[in-house]
């Protein structure tokens, strides 16, 4: 009986019900899209690291300090590394941010092709001039680029020489010498990291320990598995804090929306509440009705939010495939739903208690 009454109340005021569910749905969509975006960008970075073909990554040993410099590693270590047993290729990489989170990567193309197996060109080919640029298919599609076009990056005009499949090193790749000159990393020469390929990947951990002992104080060796593991939300405190703030805001939004909806419902249904009390309904019954309405709003909003998250993901993928990567996060469906439910229940408490405390005679006399 109570469930039927709750459903009829929501149906009777369907516009307000729809708007409340929609706002809760946007709240859920925002959480799921944020999580999907965070994971997508990190997954893409991890996949690119794997696609480079390297077994070990050599980074600057900063002794626990942090540096904003993009070039910290001396490429003179490359010839030294190539003399070590089990190392078949070592390639220096300079990586510089250019657009939003997109980075421009400089490498020696012949050396990198030996390490990774080479790029798979969909159009054009490898650079033949110092100002040549290679981009992946997503970047070319997003920016409507074709082989031979001029692309301005770092206040420098590049000629697009080739379009490749994504997933290898980065979206934008140029000759490393030109990039070093443009970024002030040519004299003395500096790079961001050195990629190392072994003759036997099974001895990676052994070689990591050996290189860390050999290069202690200069470079830090990290295996591919450990390097990819760093691309996780749990390993980025600032990102975790940002997600926490967004989640808290989502709870507040859900609370305010449901609070306003329930409070308005109590005011509009004052006479109805008086009739229910006159018929013998207890305060708990009145509170129960409003709480059930809030729960139904939260559930409807959650379902709507999950559907909207797919729409948002498709929109982002179609509009900015090279800038933002969004993945599905099904494990967050119940979490986002719980957040919406908590906000809804908090929003229903005061209006429900107000309705439960109303005097039956005063409620019947209300106009």
C-alpha cells in the first residue's frame, strides 16, 4: 500500500520527479566520467610505455627531490649502456608538453625502430628532414591533418611526414636533435629518459638491480612492469584528492536537490499528510513515505547517470580522441549509486521529520 502511494505521488508530480532524477543522474555521470577519464589517461600512458618495446626505463636519480625540468638525463649514457651485457638497444627520449596533456616526443628514429620494431605508417613515412613530424591517427583525425600539412608546435612550424597507428611512444614524434635545440636541451645535451631493450626479457629484474648498482647516483632503472604500475590513481595523491573533492561535491548536490524536492513535496502535501494522520498514520509512516520517495529518486537518478556516462564517453571520444581518453568503470557503478543514495537520504531527513511532526488538525486546516 505504501509503495503504491509513493509511486503515485511521484507520478502525479512527474516534472519535478524527472528534474530531480536528472540532476542526481548528472551527479552520478560526473563521478563516473571523472573516474573513467582518470583511468583512461593513465591506461593510455601505460599502453604507450608498453608499446615502446623497452624492457627497462632509465630515469634521473633525483634522490627523492622533484624537478620541473623536461631534460634531466645525460644521453652520453647511451653508448655506455650499449657496451653492457644483455643490452641490445638503448634509445634516448626527450618528452615536452605542448597541448593540454599531449606531449611532443623526440627520438632518433632509426635507433627507436630497432628497439620497438618500428612505427606502422598509415600514410606517409618516417622523417627525412629535421623539421618533420609524425602523428598518430587519432591526433590527425581530431585536427584534420594530412601528410604534407604544416603543424605549429612550440612556436615552430613542422611538416607532417607521416601518420601512424597509436599506442607507440606518443601521439607526436619528431627528430630528437631538433627538439633539443628548440627546448634548450642541446648544449649540454639532455633528454627525459633512456629506453633499454634486453636480449632476454626474463632477466629484467636482475638487470634492473645490476643497473641501479652500476648507475647509482646518476640514473634509476625501472622495469616495464613497475613503470606501468606507476600509472594508477592510487599512486597519484593529487588525483586521489581531486576525486575525493568531486565526490564530496556530488554528495552535497544530491543532498540539495533531494532536500528541495522533498521539502516542496511536504509543503504541497500538507493537507494530504493531515488526512493520513487523521486516518491513523503514525509519524514513522509519514517519514517512511518520504524516505522511500527519496530512495526511488536516487535509484532512478543512478540508472540515468550510468546511461549518461556512456553518452559522455562517446561525446568525448568523438570530439577529442587525441586529447582525452575515457574508459568504462563498472566497479564504480555501485559506489556512485551509494553516493547518490547517501545524498538523497540526507536530503530527505529534515523534510521527513517536518512532515512527521505536523499536527493533523493544523494540516487539515492548511490552505
